[in-house]
C-alpha cells in the first residue's frame, strides 16, 4: 500500500510499541487507551491529521488483520475469542471492561497478539519502501 508514507507507517508502529511498553503498567495503559480498542487508540493519535490518512491507516490495518492467524472474521472487531459461544463480536467489544480488553484473560491476550502482528506487518510494509 503505497498511499501511506513510510513516516506515517513508522509512526503507527511507534505508538503501538508504546502500548506494548505500557502493558505491565495498568494505570499508564488505561490512560492511553481508556476502554477503547487498538483502532480507536490509533485514531486518537492521527485525529489532528487528514481524515484521509486515517482511512488509509485503517485500510492497511484491515488488510493486515485478515492475514492474522487469530482473525475474528470481522475487520471492525478483529480480536475475538477462540470460542465465542453465541457472543457477537460487537457485543464482546462493547460490554468488556478495560481489564478484560487489555489486562487479563483470553480477550486481552488475543489483543496483544493482534498488536504484535500489526507491528510486525507494518514494519514489513515500511521495509518495502527501502
């Protein structure tokens, strides 16, 4: 995806790596993400820039999400559970509290796996510019 600059792609990586560094610091992490997910966090970073840039970032995240081995099947809610047992992805997302999403349990663990995947995929994408 050549519409995004390497600089923008690496800025996304930088901010996702900040999340990873904050993983064990619950207060700092909550200050960064609130009860939102990964995409909302990234939107918050780029809200001052062109809406087109955020659409391109989201598009690339969607593409890379579909390549993730644990992909939920829905780019709007790429992180799910192995056994959804009747839950809808949007219900899971909207009814989960900060700790369920980010700190403890399968849903949080899957979110961190997703972040690791997106970081690696974006780094690879940036490398393609060289």
